[in-house]
């Protein structure tokens, strides 16, 4: 009998600006429907994450202030986090969490809020905020759909998550959205991200299972409603 | 000093209105800065006033009561949300002459629990209504006692007769330990149910001795037929008993003929609001005619549990953010009978273009319940809502229908097809609960009204043969 898949939601009390719990719920339910046991650890602000025990980590979005607090807290454990990432642990980082992966976030007054420096990535505050429905084409899992709402412009020297088809993406200029490095995925897309992108959700789960050492392919699920929601979004909201 | 303050307040009030702004608390705030004792000075001229406080239902209860009291004379009434000292002062200033004379002599104030001790001593409170005391679920520890202390201090500052929800053990304890004259309102015991669906019950412990309370049955939340096995603390026999008969509420008052009022809104908590308003009005010596006329004139804002005489009946609620949505969902699941949900989600500018909030709202309470027969999702984001229900773990019948009218028809049809309730197999009682975001609300209300006419004749016929 395999150990339960262990998912950690980092600092949900600080970083849950865009319904990131919906992502956790999606992962949990898609395991449950397949009979895969799951444990979700909500790591509250101020407490120490145990990266050696997790198979998948989610870092959500928060306000600039909350993000700075998380940055400070997590900076202490970034060695452990880096080691886990290099070993192939999947990390899903959204909005503020995505920005935290880089070396800094530069505020409008020029102050640089240090990030975790895990990736070669920087974010600079800009105006106006980039807000709206978004669709990107990713070689990982096809079209990814959702909503973006960010002031920061992000640039990096890694693979992007995908190419922007509708919306603004990382910085509204280079036509790319998100980042991928090993099994780390960073993105501005919420809505939340995973419910309407079941292929991405399953990719993340499959990677987490592989990292856990479980060698079973994921059984397919009935995604009729998911597909209907994607189709409605693509036709009614981004006119693709 | 107070003249200057009155002028400051009145000029500011006038200026704000001139520029089309709401003037519900800023004029009072400015005037109080000039003359801190202004609230006391003005309210000294009141003959009497009524105060409505408590956790839930303050605004609706005081709006109903205001409508009743206005049948007898013009009154001063602070507007929704403006229940801090500056809000009360603003309300008084509106009816104060430039020479400082109060033009109306009766007032009705809705006051926040936290503000109560700051203001009651300054007011000639004749009747003080406590709707209920619920603790905030987010503040599990400590908060409740602070609230009770504030209420206690506020009550101690008056000689008022208390009109209190006797079905609520927290309010009951507050009242009986106050030493004031108390008149209790409560629902008839027949409306209490012994089944509960894992809802939080805040007052589960006896405030007198700390023992866990025994409940014979519940109305909703911690409201019910309770008794302490250790010290004998118990639910009082109500002075005003509410009996729900379809769309009307019959209020029995000791030594009086029963009075009947029509309910414009559904939901147990709305019944309590009406009952509290009637009990308070009777305590203020209002006649049955005034009460009936006042409640008829009372118009609830759209989307607050409005009832529609469709077949089966429908109830309309506005949802716009997770917190408000959660309280609507709590209200719905605490209603008796089988339920069909129809949830219309739009994502236009006035609704918010980002629908992530649906995932912060607790739709999970709808999963795994035998009394929820089905769910229809509608609106521009019908599919997103369906997905939310799926991931909530809802496994009942589900229909996705973006068109609002077709969705309502589907919901009404679902209600007529489901199996009888497991709790009560004889019950044929089904209600369609319609939840809608802002831009779909008026369209949905019109569509429901249209479906009322369709079935009006059939409904009348049914009544006459039964």
C-alpha cells in the first residue's frame, strides 16, 4: 500500500488572494475520484515547512505586503526548497508566489523586495495592472485558460509555460506567460488555475506521483463538465 | 458650542447632498468633533426611542419596525450601516432646526453591539430589541465574550424593556441576568426539527454554569428548545409566539387575539425578523392595524430571500462575494423541506469579471445532503458554476443551462420530479432557491414574476379544493 500523496499548501492564511484553495480542492478531488489517498498540509504563516516530506507544493498569491512577509519567512528555508526542486519536486506557484521565485520584485518607488532567488527571474512593478481573461498555448498540456490580474512585469531566462494567445502574460510585451524549470511551474493565471485546466492538473499530479516513487499511470476521468467550461470560455470569453 | 456644531453638521449634510453624495455619517462626525456632547444634547429632546441590536437581522428588523412606527407618527431612523455615534448624530441632525430644536420626538436606532455601551446612556431608550447573538465563525475564541460584555454594558445603561429572542440561549441569558423587564419572542415548538446537518451551534454551553445544553429540537443555528441539565436554565415560554402558515406568520400574544401578517420574504431568519418587529411594536403599544399596515408597506430590497408564488414556490437571493454567499447558503440549508438550487453567475463589470470568488465560497455545504434534489447552473458562467458544484462533491442531478428563463423552467421541473424527502417521506414540500449575481438579478426577478402568473390560477384552484 502506497503512502498517501502529500500536498503542502504554503501559507494559505497569507497567500489565498485568488481562491488558491480551489487548486488544492481540484488536486484532492482528482485523486479521490481515482482512489488515490491524499494528505494536504496547510502550512500556516510563521511555521516551518518540511520539504523532505512533501510530494507537491503550492504557493499562492497575496498582496505586496503579504508577499513580502512570506518572502522573509521562506528565505530561511530556501536551501531546503532549492534541494527539493533540484530533486524533481513539483512546485506550483501562482501570481505572488510566482514572483517570489525570482530574485526580486521592484516596487514603483524603486525598492527591491528580495525574492527566494530560486530562478533567474525578476519582476518590476508597472502600470496599468494587466487584468482580464487569458489563454495560452503550452506544449505541456495544450491551451491553458484563466484570468490574470497583476501589476508586476516579469522577465526570466527559462522556458515559459506557454505562448499568449489572448491576454497579456508575463509582461504584456514578449508574448509569453509563466515559467517552467524542472517540475516548477510559475504562472499569473488564476481563476483558479486547475479546475478548468484538467490536463495541467493531471500533469502536476503525475509528476508528484513519480516524485513520490509511485509507478502507476493516472486513470482517465470523465471531464465532460471541464471540457464544457473550457469550450464556453474559449468561445464566449476569449473568442477563439 | 452646540449651535456651531449643528450648523457645521447641517451645512455639510446639505453640501454633500448637493454633490449627490450619501450623507449618512460624515456630518455627524464633523459636528461631534465641534461639540462632543451633541448626541446627548439632541437626544435629550426625544420623547422616547427604540434600539435594535444583535448579530443578525438588525437592518431588516429595524426597517420593518420603522415602517410600523411611521404609521403613527414621523420618526427619526438611522440608515443602514450608519450605526456608530456619528451615524446616529447625522440622523438626529436631519430633523433638527437651525435653532437646535428637534422636529421629531420619536427615534428608532439600529446600533452595533460594539457601539451600544457608548451611546445607550445618552438615549431615552424605552424598548431595546436583541435579535440574536451569534459568534463570528472566524473568531472562534474570545470574541463571543467581548460581544456579550458590550451588550451587557449597553443594556445596563438604560431602563428599557427588553424584547429578546427567547429561542437563543445567549440572548436569553443576557436578558435574565440583566434585571430588566423582558418580553420574549420565539417560534412555535412545532417548527423545531430534531435533525441537524452538522451546523455550528454556538451557544451549546450554558452561560450560567458551563454545562452543555440539552436540545429537544432546533430552529436554526443554536436557536431551539434548550435546557441545562445541571442548573435548570431553559428556553422561556415566549410572550410572542410565531406560527408559520405558508406565506403568513401568525403571532400569538398572551391575553390578545392572534394577529396575522403576510411574509414577503422566506427563510427562518426572516420569520424571526418579522416576529421581532411585531413583538417590539406591540411592546411600544402599536395597534394591530398599524402593524399590519406597516408590514404591508415594508419593501425588502431585491434579492434577500424574496418569495415567488411559482409552482413550486421560488426564493430569490443575490450573491456577490464569498462572505455574503456563505450566509445565503447557510440560510438555505437550514430551511426545512426539499430544495432545488438554481445558480445564475454572470461576469459582467458590475458582477466582477473574475469568477475565482466562487471557489472561496462554501458551496461544499450543499454536497452530500438528501434534501437537495438537484441543481441548475445558469448565466454567462453557467459552466464554471457547474464545475464548482462538481468539485464541491455535489452528486445530485445537475443541469447546465446558460439561458436564464430555460434554467428557471428546468429548476421548476426538477422540483416536481425528485423523490420524497428521506427525513419526511410524507412531505411534498419543495422550494426552488435561486441564487443570482447582480447583473442577472433583475432579469431573474422578472422571469420569476412571469412564472407566478402562469400558475396563479392553478394555485387558487388547489387551495379551494383542499
